[in-house]
């Protein structure tokens, strides 16, 4: 409703003409998200014969957002029972207490590849199986897929959402990305038994079973102040079509940092109450490898939080193409979980060097192949793939602030660690 009213000014009464327009029966209504399973392989329950070093399709599902709002799609596996084997001769001798060793060797890969290609030559779950057959573990499988991509110009590696031991997936929701209204996603699940090691030929896992329930969930985006709600740092304005020339920030980066590849210091910031401060040193990492820096470099930059939902599209517009939409979840989990030179429980890595950390970041961010990164970086990558997809840092932790070149676009894109 819009109206003009009378005003008192200068001691006199000025009467204005006025009119009123009323819009009736307006309604605020929350939209919906609705997850539909439009195709599923086979009838439940599904049984799969897992064989050593043979990768087998467990199941392929096709899901659609049938509502009118976007949401995050995630997957949950709940292992309800680990059942012992059939006790043939060798297993009974090697596993007398029926300790169900299959859980230590059963590996899983989750992809967003359809079982049949949607078009000629496009990646499919069947094609993935043909590439990784015979790989003794997920580490080798990743290397085979990346080598195939490089030789054939395909994108199989970008479709590997999670991989690792099946037991590590138990009782956790794993993020699979964003599903917009009307979008369809194909979820493929591949399993196999990891080799027990050279010279260990026995049937200790024969007949062992993992019984599990599987669920998918579509969740609408949370508010910023809710746990995991995509909070973001307070930063100077980023350029938009409506404001193509916002104020810039100037940074100095030096190599090496005290516990990171670079050390970043803000030399100037536009007026405002920002979460970054001038004169403060921040840990900093390389985001793209297309541009090199000298050991000391100063440059004007635009800043955007990696927690900003727009970071993916802005990165592409800037000429940098991260492999998956929620890749910064993984990287923020990585920098919050592992400290250079620190202790990393649970994955058999005692220390991680600055170079090993940077290579793990590059694998997620800028296409460094799995085969070329250090061995400890590989272990970290697989662990982060298992646990980092839904990570959102809390106050007291850090999240990357991404620095884009504000002038010639020849400055290396950087990620600066800042408390959210």
C-alpha cells in the first residue's frame, strides 16, 4: 500500500494531494523440496558378490528434485550387521573368533555417473568399471581414472564423489552436491575387496557379509546463523555487474609462510568492519597453478569467502574452474583437520610437510593428478573425500578467503586462512 501524507514544514501546513492503491489477498508461502526416486536398479534387498580386486556395481539410483526449491542432496549408509563367513578350512584357522574381517577390506566408490551413457562417448558407470577393473585399492583406481582422462580427454575423475573403506561410511551423511528443481542425478555405487597384501592367499573373508540400509536426503539451504548454515566472512564488496569497480584490497604475499606455502599480509583495506585486518599475517595457499609468483609479491585483489554460495560460479567467471560445486567444503576440512608438521590420528600419517599439504589442496582444487602427489598426500586426499563433503567451519576454525586479481588477471589465485 502506497500513500502520500501531509507534512509540517517552516511553521506552515502544506496539504498534498494523496491517493491510495491497495493490493489484496497477498500470501507468503514457503516453497517445497521433494526428492523422488525415478529409477532404481533391481528390487530390494540387493545382494552383490564382492570378489578380491574385481570392481562390481552395487547399485545405481536415479533421483530427481520434484519440488520448486534447490537443496543439498546427501547419502547415508547404516551398516546394521557384519556377519561372519561360512567357516571353510582356511578361514576357521585364521579367523577363529569370527571377527568379520571383511569390514577392513571392503572398499566403496560413489559417483554421479549413470549406468548407461546419456549420449555417445559421455562418461558412464559401465565405462568407469572398465577402467578400474583389477585395481587393488582406491588409490590405484584414482590413478587409473586420471590417466585415462588425460589420454582420452574425458572427465571420469571429476565424477568420483567419495571413495574409501565401506566401514568408514557407516552412520554418516555424505554430501553429493546441489540438486536444483527438476534436476536429475545418477548415483552409482561400486564395491570390491581390497587385496590383503602380497603373498597372503587365503579365504579369510569368504562368505562374510555387510548388511546395511541406504538413504538419500534432500535438504534446503540453512540460514547463515544455523550450524552448518553456510556462514561467511565479512569482506569488502566483490565486483558485480551493477558495481563493476568496487574498492580493492592490497596484499603482500611472501614465500614460504611459517606453516603454509605462502604468507599473506593485508597492506590496505577499504573502510569498513572486516574480518580481515591490515598488518596481520595469515597462512596462505596456492589455488591455481596457471600463474607463478615471485618470493615477494604485492597486488590489488578482490576477496570472496569460500563459504559464499556464489564462489563456484565466480571462480569459473574468473577463468578458474574447480572440479565440483562443493569442493571448498573438502579444502576447508583439510586445512582445519591437518596442520603442517602436526599429528594426524587415524590415517597412519605422522607428519605432513608444507609441500604435501599444498599438493593435497591442488588435487581438490586445480587438477593435479593423484599419481603425481606424494604418498602421504594421497592418504589425506582419500580421508578428506570420506569426511569433508559437508564440512562447515565454526567460529575459532578457519575458512579460505579467495583472493582474485583485481587488475590484469595474471596474479595467482590464493586462498587465505581466516576465522569465519
